[in-house]
């Protein structure tokens, strides 16, 4: 009898999405582009170890519904071949993301806080600089 694998009792968790690295956002426009990704269904964006990723929740067309097996196992892409149960979606447990956005609303809130704070800081810096300049003039 063939040795039982962890995958035998899994619903093919790793075949139900893919994630791709994206550029780390820098300014408001970059964040707004990510907000646009997040307007789409089944898209999430997460940050892990400082790197940003887009996650597309979309089942592989070769994952069989009835038993969650790969129907092209012998010629599956190398990215699937390299994936091991030692560190997989079933065995790794919950992800520990630094940031995780599941829709555009969350990004909107994040941008509001991030950029409003920056604006406030800049405004304070400007006021401080003006105060200093006024003091110098008085001397
Ligand atoms: S590699 Fe892990 S997540 Fe993928 S099917 Fe096997 S047990 Fe499930
Ligand atoms: S090709 Fe097979 S192993 Fe690879 S994601 Fe699709 S179902 Fe999973």
C-alpha cells in the first residue's frame, strides 16, 4: 500500500490561490494603486518580512473538486513540485503578517492615517521653522 501523505487529508489548500511579490509602495499614488487592486473580489494584499505581496484567491483549474487531487500531477509546474508539506499551508498554521488588507476600504483607512499624520507632521515642522525664523528676526 502506498505511504499515506498529509495531502491525502487536505482539501488542496495550496492549490487555491497564488501570491506574487509587488513593489513596496512609497508615495500616495503607489498606495492608491494597491487600493485599486483591493477593489477587486478575491484579492488581498499582505506584508511579510517587509515585503509586499498580492494574493489572488483563485483555485487552480487542475484541482479536482471531488477528491482535491491534482489532475496533471505528473506534469505539474515546477513551482508545485518545489512545494513541500514540511512548510505548507496545512502545516505552517496561521500566517503572521505585518499587514493584511482584505479590501479597498481597509487601505483607504490606512492611507488616511498614514498620510494625514505625515501632513500633520509636515505642518508642525513648518510651524516650528516659522517660529525659529521669527525669533531670529527679533534678535
Ligand atoms: S502541500 Fe500542504 S497545503 Fe498543499 S495539499 Fe499538501 S498538505 Fe495541503
Ligand atoms: S497544477 Fe496541480 S499541484 Fe499545481 S496548483 Fe494546480 S492542482 Fe495544485
